[in-house]
C-alpha cells in the first residue's frame, strides 16, 4: 500500500481512537445506521465507546430494549459514520453488528449519571403521558454492548485539494485503493 | 396538541430552517441513511439545501452518479438525521426519497467552487490511480435534487431534565405524542 494510503488509514484510526478517549473529540459521537424492522433505513447518534484496530471493531453501548437491538438481530449489516466538520473528514465504516450482554466490570465503569441510558420504565419508544411520567431508574440487565466488525472503511478528505477518497477492505487486510470522490 | 409538544415541533423546524440559511448552523449538515443495493444500511453526511414545513419536505443536492441515487430508486424509505451537539438535540426524520433533475435556476445559484460536487470523471466510487487522476469538471447534467418527504419526525432533547422525546406523524397532521427516551 502506498505511503499516502497508509497515512490516510492511520489518520482515520487516530481520529477514531481519539473519539474513545476524549469527550470533546469530533469522533466521540457517530451515527449508527441500520435497516428498520419493516424495511427502510434508520439512523441515530450514538457514542463511540471503544475501538480496536487489530480486531477491526468498534463498540457502542445500548439499552437492550432499544429498536436498534431488534433491528440488527434481523439485519446485522449497517454503517457507523463519523464526521469531523472542522477538518471536513468523513469516515464510513460498513459493519456487521452483534449484541451481547454488558459485563459487570463494564457497568462499573459507567458514571452513575450516565446509567439512566440503560433501563427506565416504560422502555424506549413506549407511550408516555408526559416526559415526567418516565422513571429513569437504571437496570444493569438492560445494559448491552454492540460490536461493529468493520468490513470496509471508506475515508473522505474534503479539506484538501484535490479531494481524497479511499476504501480499505477487510477481505484483503485493509489494503487501500483510491476511488473518485 | 399540548403547548409543550407544539413548542418542541416549532423548535425543531426552526433548527432545520436555520440549517438551510446559515453556513455554520449545527443542522446545516445532516446524515442521509439509505438501504444499500445489496442490503444493509448505508449513511453519509450531506448538506441540507432546503426545508419546506408546509410540504413536510427536505431537499439535498446530489450527483446522479452517486450510490445514493441508485439506492433510493430501489428503496425510497430512509432517514435524515440531525444532531446539535451543543444543545444535545436530535431530530430523526423518517422519509421517502425521490430524485429529480436539478433545474437551471437551481444550478445557477450554486457557487462555482461548489459545482465540482456534480460531475467529474470518472464518476464517484470509480477506481483512481491517485487523487490527482480525477478530473473534477462539473457537469450540470449530473446535478440532481433529492426530495425527502417526511413521514415521521422524532425529536429528542437530552439537554433538559427529564429528557424529552416525542414523535410527530404525517398521517395525523404531525400531531405529536410523548414517548420514552
């Protein structure tokens, strides 16, 4: 792989890893796109919790009762999308998603103020008479980890001239190639 | 509809409309999620070009040769996702997408420096030997407008306590209801 492609891939992973380490990093949040249970594409903003370059995986935390858990059980192929508006860099990860129970040591690391994202009565999406009618009591049994295994990374740099766009496929060890932007 | 729900919907449209008017508005960019031609969800960052609340439509410009045009021809149901990281406000629009040719007067309004997004040889996604091998000459015949007709708006406010989440459906005139966050 050319030095320029290697540098582009290294830069993308550095940005992703910064997202897992720094609260105000541009790639702290990303978008998880899935296929809805009745078809069509769905998307929501999520927080990137972990990234493992050697394993080519990303991790996101979720409530087991959320729509996305049911959606990926039916169709695991989705996209995790990162966008750095300042640098005009987009990273699209085409992924296969799976869901497992969160481990007690993972739960212990979640700040108490953030645990309300897992649990709550009624469950996400259920009707409420008013926002105050929701009981946000956390439930560790509803804490789950989504693992996104990367099949393809597509990286787009719009901040440079010429624009640069490259794809890196898992099937050939993430060797990259340039494509038209 | 309660005043609080009306206020939430009005606020969402004000944010969306600001996105069409102000270059640095948080909702100037959004994510368009579609279903890939071989299945699975795809997503990319796009610029919001126009919003029409009475018609419940959003507009995005595209190159006719981009993957998303072929994808929506096969599956028009997608999501347009907005996220304001400062205010912790998310707007998810479940939409039906269609594509039409751009009009000459629309082309004329595009700054010359931005026209390279429509056209270019080879077309988006085609192999390149290097980024410099791409000829970005614009082509008005490749300029198209995606119209996203909103079936449902889901609005989430995470910056307030309690969190607020509501859905507004086109089928009942965008009357809203609260749901669990």
